[in-house]
C-alpha cells in the first residue's frame, strides 16, 4: 500500500513538472509572439518619451532601470494572451508574424492603432453631439 501511495505521489510530481515545463514553453512562445508584433519598439519609444525629462547625466541609469521592467510586463501580457489563445494558436500567430505580410503588419501596427484611436475619438465627439440634441 505504501508503495502504491509513493508511486502515485511520484506520478503526480512528474505530471506537475511536465505541465510546468509545457507552461514555460507556452509562455516563452507567447512572449516571442508579443515581441514580434511590434510591442518592443512601442515600449522602447515609451521609455524614450518618458525619459525625455530625465537629465542627460542620469539617462543611462534610467534607461537601464526602465528596460529592467520589461520582463515583468511581457510576463503579464503573456498571461493575458495565454488565457485567450491556445499554444497551437500562438504558434500559428508566430508563424504568421514571421512571414513578409506579418512583418509588414507588425511594422505598421502602432501607427495604425494611433490613427484609429484618433478616428475613434473624433467619432465619439460626433456621437456625443448627436446625444446632446436629444437631451
């Protein structure tokens, strides 16, 4: 009986270890996906913009510390994507973003999102004006 219990515990431990390795691989693939979609350049630009107010003699230290926060951000973002996509779907997305079309989309995604946000704000003001007519 004792041997059976120990064998079961061992199997659970092995299964947990395999699951953790699978999850780690999944997370790494998801972080790769996030990076190839253009997030890296967007974060680099944000760090540079925010750091514009940092004095030149402290900019190197600021940049190093700010870049040090990126691993945590990528990890949180990966968790978000992993909740919505399977590992196979992430692999497909990585494969797409490694194509010429995927690379083109990644290079234009930030600019497109910014322009779309301006369109959305303009549209929101238009709808607000319409709503005010009915008050």
